[in-house]
């Protein structure tokens, strides 16, 4: 009986240690497209969709639906974060100013856009967390192209990964936002 108790206590301690080692989205700070610091802890209590974006991609028209989704749910504790990335086909070659101008002029983007990141070679810490189960505690994901979507709950925990072809206004995403 004593051995069973010690084994149970050891397993509990190991699982608790594992749980406390995984970070949440709220542990990160990133740079916004305008160069200012963006503390992701400011998003506590909100559902977050993180999208790697590009201005010259076949999926670029998704900006329109991303903006519509953001406008519809931004007052309901939902936010989208765009992370421009040039890793896939060199489809985001511009500067931060170029990206901001493109997004505003062509799609009226008002959701927060971050500075350009790398995902493939030397991934940005936020993307290392998003794509590595050992870091996020949920799943491993391979970002293969632009406009992948990561869904993060109000507590900063990764919930789901959606590939490029999943449209922003898909039932899957809308139901998640609405809690259905």
C-alpha cells in the first residue's frame, strides 16, 4: 500500500511538473508592425486566432474574410493577430511599412498586425510554441504555407490548428468563436 501511495504521488508530481512547464500565449511579447512592443498577456480573456500572412499569395484574399470575422466578433472577446512571413515562396518581401500600406489599402485591415517573422528556419519563439507539442502541451503542427490558423482559448492555451485552405468564415472557426 505504501509503494502504491509513493507511486501515485510520484506520478502526480510528474504530471504537475509537465503542466507547469508548458507556456501559454500570454507568456510572450512580440513586436507590432509599427515596431512597438505587444504583450500577449493583454489578450487574457479573449479567444485569439493567429495567422501567418503574405501579400503576394494565392491565399491573400483571405484578408477580406479575416477582417470581416474580426469586425463581427472583436467586441465579443475575439482578436486576430497577423504575422507576416516571407518563408513560403518569398511572398511577403516588403518592409513593415509596405505590409501595413498593402493591408490597409487593399483589405481595410484593422486587426493587429505584427512584425514579419520566420517560421521555417530559426522560428520566432511564438511560432516555436505554436508548432511544438513539447512547448504548447497540445499538438505538433507543420506550417507548410501562408495563412495557417492557430486557435487559442481565453486562457492562452492552444486549441486547434487549421491549414491554409480552412477559410476564416468556415463553420469550424465560427462555431469555435461562438462556443458551439
